[in-house]
């Protein structure tokens, strides 16, 4: 095993004992201090980020991913705000639930506790660095981060800033550690560090998530890619539908809750698609459409089978005409990544059917998929959006980073 990883793992285990026993007041004061430090170090974080952005452009990184990578003073302030919001959220650690008295007099209950050491492997999203720290720290978890080479300068600057703030607060700095080696070999070894790491969370594209799920010997919480759909029903308010599609597709294209595929009921295609085509053109969105949609959307190119299952993270949208809500649901359940799906409709029965039958972590009626986000759901920052069904699903806030243990009170009972 890589000596550097062994050292990080041991450091994390040592820090785990300390963090598990921190009071809520100490955690909140420290989060406030880290938020203040991030803002105070804005200039040096932006200088480091500029190196990453420059390298990304040299390597012809898509515009949507450059947007994910880029930091601004406003985004750093947003990172700090995310930490401040966590101080206002209830600390779940120590909560006791379900205390029951057994016939033999034993009192048996469950107490919420940290997961322990959390590993996070992620790509070009430097804001994840502070979000991950904040959520893990508030829940008494240690975090080991493995970012990609595309954001190494940004991540290093942010982690150094956080560790300095921890030291100033008298808190063990190894509450957060960053793996500086960005090689795939080191990532593969990290995935097998189950002696030290309790849970591994990947955040990134389909390739990264698949690699972690397939290679890790550590339990994985799968945060999904987002091939998100919007279905425009025959009873939809078409102005609302167009506004929602434009928001979900173009507000930020490089995020997992952006709309990638549009389904339109055949009964409204003639009224809806030409108008939408004009608005998409204004936003420089390439349309990949089936035959029925292509005839109504000037400039559209033919969609292939591959397009229906693609998360573009770019100014590209696939469009398909369907005959019914049933056909829309079947298409979505075949091609989606179980992230976020939306129906635009004024028909209550169709809305309920869509909510009941679409298999996804978040299902919307008459709203943009862009709201699948920890802050928007009132969780503060998020560690990721889980698309699996065990332990956590959807935006993962504080509760998703905890587990429980049984606590039993007796007064001398022995088993007969």
C-alpha cells in the first residue's frame, strides 16, 4: 500500500476520535471561522484557480466544465455562506430516537453518530472542497479528498486555507486532508483503503462514478450523473413550459441537474416546438431531435439512439415527440440516470401518474430540475446527489452523513 495513503489514513483515524466528541458550539464556531478565512483568502484562491482555468482552456475543456471549474469572488462568498448556513442547522449527532422498554426491563434506543472517515473523489468542482468539509465537520466526520488534476491548484489553496483556520481554532488540522497525487494509480489505491475509510463518495462524470463503483473495496454512495428529462404534457401551459425548459437547460449547463432531454406530447408539438426553437437558438443550444421534432425546429440535427442516454453538460438538448404520458414515462425510465425528472402539466391525474411511476431521486411537477440541490432543499450545502436507493437518495445533507448505534440501559439483566 502507498505509504502516503497509509499516513493519510492513520491521520484520519486519529482525527476521527477528536471530531466525534466535539460539541455543537465548537463545531459552529469553527465553521464560522473557516467561512471568514475563505473570504479573507479570496485573492490567493482566485490566483490558484486562474491556473486551473488556464490549463482547462489549453486542454480544450468544454465550456460547461470550465464554468464548473471557475471561481469568482461571488462564488467564494457563496462557499462561505454555505458554511455559515450549516451553523444554523440542527446538529443531528447525539439525537436519540425510538427508546423502548423491553419486557425484561432493558431500555433499547438508537443514537445518531458520525459515519467516521469519509473519502470523496471528485472532478472539476473546487466548491465541493468546502461543501464537503462543512458537511463532514458538522456531523463529526473526517474527510479525505481526492480531486482531479484539472482543479489541483484551486483545491490545494482551499484546503490550506481551511487547515490554517482549524489550527487557529485549536482543532486538529487533519479533519480535512487532500491527496495531492492526482494519478489514476493513486486513486485506485485510495479506493481500497477500507482499513481507514468508512464510506467513499464519488462526484463527477459517468466514467469516474463507474470506476469507483467497480473498483472500490470501501462502501460507496453513488452520486449520479444527471440525464434529466422534462416532459411537456398535452395540457401544459406552454409559456410556463418554455420558461422552465430554458432555465433547466441554460441557467448552468455543466451541472448534474440541468435538463438534457425534452419530451413533448404530439398534440402540442406544432404550437410549442417552433417557439422553443427560437428561444434555444438565442441561447446557442444545439438541438438533436427525432423526425417529428426536427421538422418543427429549424437548425436541428437528427438524434441518434446514443443521444437519448447522454448527459451532455453542454449547450445541447435532445428532443423527442411522444404520444402519451405513458410513453414519456417509459422512455424516461429506460434512459434516465435516476436523478431528476419533470412534467409540465395541468392534468392532476397525469401529474400523479408521473410522480408515482418515474424512477428517480427527485420528480417535479411544473418546476425546473435545477432545484435538485442541497441549498434549495433547505439542507445547507450538499455532499452530492445520490441516485441509489440504499442509505441515502437525492441531495445528501447532514443526515445522510450519519448512522446510528443501539444504546441499551439495564439494571443487572443477564440472558437466561
